[in-house]
């Protein structure tokens, strides 16, 4: 339990919060973050789209970091803030890309502060904190909100300063709305399509690129390609069928810049196409997928599926392989390798032996052991499927690069 904070006297002038107060605040952060998210999305429905779009993870990370940084500063006024500063500037950039007035974001910040102050009053009653200490907290909190707002304004003004023509700005906003999952019949999308002279297609292909993107790429793209190349995760939207001519255009324009192709999808599912393309780039960084100048998500669909939730895969493997838990480490490893080879090949003992580099008789011995451990479960198609999927995923994650 945190040490009791010694509150200042009631008539004492406001000053910095005592460092010990951080120990009281920190355990409250997870619940506070959830509460702020509910309140903000209720008051500002446009943020609900962002929190379910391709930038959702970055937005949640920014909110968590901003709140944690406040607590860190209470514990240590000299705590570094460079990461937080850049995340808050990114919030401002997103607002500019979305075409919103910055007041919307500022309002969300102020609402978050009110939720935090409400939580602080509850804590105050729990720990019998003085009114002066809570007043000091409120003063520090709203000063902090002003600081966050100033940082976001920097990012907002940065985008406005380099936004280019009104047509480019409209098309970039249109791209963000499509990726946020805005209904295609929404009045704003219809209006932007008309103003941007862009015909809403039935299907699209999203492209994820690695930053930084050379300036010449934008000018080399077809005129109907929507692009956002100045963000930390640059991306393109190619409307209509992804023809050989489109691919040639893309590879020529982006020559030398690594990229991943998303799947061609109905326009309403544009965010899925981009999410998978970005995930392929991440799998390259994780040394699971071999790098190449142009990566195609279509070549890695099974890998994307099997590694979509590593924690769940680990849990499935733990449950499915539980009958082997009583075996020793080395023996269990050999049995798992044999089971994986047998499930994958469904071959003879000779074929499994060739795959493992062991004698067929050894394979037969291990298979008899497996049958004894699993007591007929290997005859169940559903169990075999679950085992094979989990083992394939673990093999991909631990076994290195695939092509």
C-alpha cells in the first residue's frame, strides 16, 4: 500500500504536487484510461472511428503515454518527455489530416481532465487527502492539459504549413475517412468526392510504404491515387482493379522504397487491406517473412492468419499439447517435432523420418508414444486441425524467415 501523502496546510500557497502522490495515482491509470475513452467517444463520435481504424494502436499508445508522463513528472519533475511530445504532435497532425478544427481535440483533452479530476476526488476520500492537495492536483492537471494542447497545435500547424493545394488536402481527408470506416454513403464522403473530382470505386488496394518516402513519388503516381506520404506510416490507395498497369506504375514511382501491397478489397474494407499490408512489413522486421522491394500480402495470408494473435496461439498450443506435459524437456521437444512433421506431411514413417533426419524406426517409436499420450485424440479431425494450426504458428514465430 502506498505511503500516506502528507498534505499541505489548508492556507499554504499552491505548489508542486508531492512526489509520493505518484504512487497513489499510478495504479489508477488503467481504469482511468478506459473511462476517458468511453467519455470521449460518447461526446465526440468522430473519435470512435479513429479508435477502430488503422491508427487505433498509435492513438491508444499516445493517450496512455500522455497520462503516464503526468504521473512520471509528479514523481520526478525532470522526467524526459520527448516521446510524449512527438505523440501529442502526431495527434495534431491527425486532426489536420481529418479536416477538423483543433478545438475538437482541445475539447477532448479538457473532457479527459474532468474525468481525471472526478477520479481524484474519489481517491481523495479514500486516502483522506486535504482539499488543498486536490486543488493543487487540479491546478497542475489543467496546466498539463494546456501543455498537451500546445504540442498538438504544433503538429496541426506543421501539416497546414505543408498541406499544398486545397485539392490535395481534400483528397487526403477523403483517404482518412475511408480508412476510418466512415459509411460510403456519408454526406461528407459524397461531398469530398465531388469537390476532389474523385469517383468512389467499388474496390481498392492499399499500399503500405516505409518512411521516409522520397518527394518525387507523389508526382509519379496516377492522378486518381490517394496518398498520405508525410506520416510515420505512409500509405497509398489505388482505386479500382489492381491491374498489371497499376502495378507497373506503382513499382516505377516507388522504385527503391520498400512497400507492401494489401489485398484488393471492397472500398468499405479499405482499412483491412492497409492493416494486412502494414502487418507484412512488421513480419519482415520480426524476421518471419523474407524482405523484398515489393511484398504482396496475398503471398502471406496463412502466415498473417496464424500470427494474428500470438497470445491466443500460445494458449491453444498449451491446451492441445497438454498430454505431453509429463514428458521431460528433451523427450517432449522430440515428440512435438515428430507430431508437427506428421501433422504437416501426413506421410509414412520413412517420409517423416526424412523430414526430421532420423530413422523410420525412431519415428514409429515416437508415433506410438504420441498415440499413447493423446489416447485417441489424434483420430479427431478437429483436434488435429487445432494442433497443426498452433504448431505451424509457433514454428513460424520461432523458426525464422519464410518466403
